[in-house]
C-alpha cells in the first residue's frame, strides 16, 4: 500500500472555476472515533476525502474482521467496488480516530465530469490511486512473506503504524497479532 496521491495537492492545480464548483458540491462530515462511515449492505454513494483522521475498511468473515485498507489525513477512502458499481457494499468503513472528511458524491462527480474536461484528469487520478492501492495490496499478498509485507508497510507508510491498533494492522497484513508482535521485536 502506498499513499502516493494527495487529493488536496491535486485540487490546488485545478482552475479557480472548477475549484469553486467542487467546493460547492462537497459536504463536510464529522465522525467520532469508532463511527461507521459505511456499513455492509449500504451503497458507497461517494468518495470520502479525509482532511484529518484515520479510517479503515474491513470485511467480515464469520466472527472475524479482515482489514482491507487504511485511510489517513489528506487521502481518500471508499468501498471501491460498491462505489464504481453502485451496488451494496461487502465492506465497512470505520473511523479509528475522530475524523473530518469531505464527502464528494458519485452524482456530483459525474455531473462535473460531463461539464469539464479538466475535471476528468483530476477524477482519473483519484480512480488511479484507488486502483493502485488495490493492486499494491494484492501484489504484496501474492509475492511477499509476512515479514516482507510488514517491512514494506513500515517503509511506505510509517505514519500509519503509529495510528492504527496492532490487531487491525495484523489483519491487514494477513497475520495473527501474535505473529506481528514477534516480527516487530525482530525489526
């Protein structure tokens, strides 16, 4: 997982006219720690631009929760499959800290896409970022040992390590919390 895309930096590169139109469509949302931004079965009706805070996406497998992604300050989070297909989500999005987000609805994004060529480039970068995060995660699961995944995560996203509970990180990396604790002692 690599957070190479900063939505707020990309926004600043847009023309003032498009910036104004985007701002008019954003909804500011405040969430307390452990609130649900999205629940399984709900449709992800937009993208959440995290101003400040930390979130995770996760799936349920019986009684077990499997963390699938993290979102932190100045990044985006959504249930990608549900968002793109506009069908009920299999994932939850939950805050891990008090979080402030800007909600950018699917409908608003598509209205602006139809009106502005320049906005198409901006949205393409958002979508590419979502796709690249998914590909990076799948590739690490397929090709790296548990220790290599942890070392890669530490190298690419050290800011997340200090902000997420060990159990969620272990789940994301595909290992038990005990295994992760042993690895942390070795590194």
